[in-house]
C-alpha cells in the first residue's frame, strides 16, 4: 500500500499543472467601486483558486457588452436588471445568471439648496436623463405618486453629464444618478445634493447590476465557479472594508482618490451577498411594471429572463 501511494504521488508531482479555464468578463463601464467583488476576486487570487483565468475588460461603448455576449464574443457581461427585460423582449439570447449589486443605485437627484423640496415641486421644471425608456417610466411612476404626469415636466437629454447639469442649473433634477457616486461627486465639488430614492416612490425594487450570459453557449460550471469566487470576495470586502479598498485602489493610480474612497464605503452594503441567488418575485414584478408602462408588449416568465445556475 505504501508503494502504491508513493507511486501515485510521484506521478502527480511529475504531471503538469492543470491550466486555468479562461473566461472573459465585460464591464458595464470603466472600473469603479461597483465592480469591487470582481476586482478583489482577481487581485486576491479567488478566481485562480477556482481554476479560472478571468480577463476583465472595460468597454469603449457601454451599450455593447450584452450584445457581445449575445453574439458569443464574451462569456459574461455586467449589465442592469431593467435592461435585460427589454433585451430579452427584443429577442437577444441573454439570461441573468448572477447579481453584483442587489439594490437600486439610481435615484432622482436635485440640489439640496434648490427649489425642489418634494417631487410635487417638479411641476413645470426640467429633468435631465441619459437613457430613454426605463428612466422615463421611472420618472412617470415617481410623478404619478404625487399627482403629476410626464407632461408636467420637460425631459432633457444631458447624456452622461448628470451631476454637472444639476450643479450648473441646466436642469432642476436628473434621473439616472447613482446615489453612491454622484452625490459624493457633488459634495466633493462643494455642492450638496439630495436623492429621492425611486424604490420608495413607486418603482419596484430591482437588482442594479447583474451578470448576463448567453444561455445557448454558457458554461454553467465555469459560471458557478465565477460566482463562488465573487461571493468569497464580497465576504472579504464586508469583513475588511479598508483593506479591500487598498487592494482595489492599488490596481490603478486613478482609483486612489477621495471619490473612489467615499463611493467604496457607500457601496459595500449594496453588494449581493449571495450572487447566485435569484428572487423570482422581484423579476416578475419588474416585468409587470414594464408592461404597465408600455415598454414591453407581453409579460414573460421569469425563467426566460433569469436563472439560478447553481440549481441547474
């Protein structure tokens, strides 16, 4: 028995190490604190421990990642729950396979010293936005709870210049501002902002950031290991917030600044502690919300939109 064990050990030592499985992850935007679990999993070796070699790519066009995954050009992309409902309705082969940020970050943001103290004060005023469709439906829901309609305000496309357009007075409010980023950005620049939280004003709660994959080509085992590694990273971030920020900020000089530091601390409590877990009711309610607002023609079953890969 001892000889057999020794022979097996010698063979194992002589064999080359198994190569890690390669995966490509497309971010939704440039690297920022919202991507904390992914960055920590990479930097602390959790992906490597899971037998994965994950290439993380920031897109030149933020709208491109889900389309590239649908086309089979990447394994995973970080996207948004509101968008995957629309993309599936349009026929894109996509499914939510995990959650990164489990609460809405989007808010209706105004200047704290401005004229808008309540949502009702928006009557006759300008609201800036970046993406039409879902954001318009969210504004409609917010206004409706306060006796207003979308016709009572002027919607202005400010592209991605959300905080500057509020600070300059170009618009009275913006939809699409992230409470964990733009509020801090304004404060650092000497202007205090204030958010109306959309999930408190008639918009169903949803997952802000999700991982999407092509169900026709996805490798369930690799995605499962990816989610296990990011769950491990999230636990590390929650348990070691300051140390994890140093790891994150150490990956690029531009990340080590006051805005990233404040945003990191504000984002930790919003990371999905169980990234693989799926709340079916949450996706069903948001699907119904989009149907009620005319953004989709028919309500689809949750299984067409989102799955728990660990239950497959």
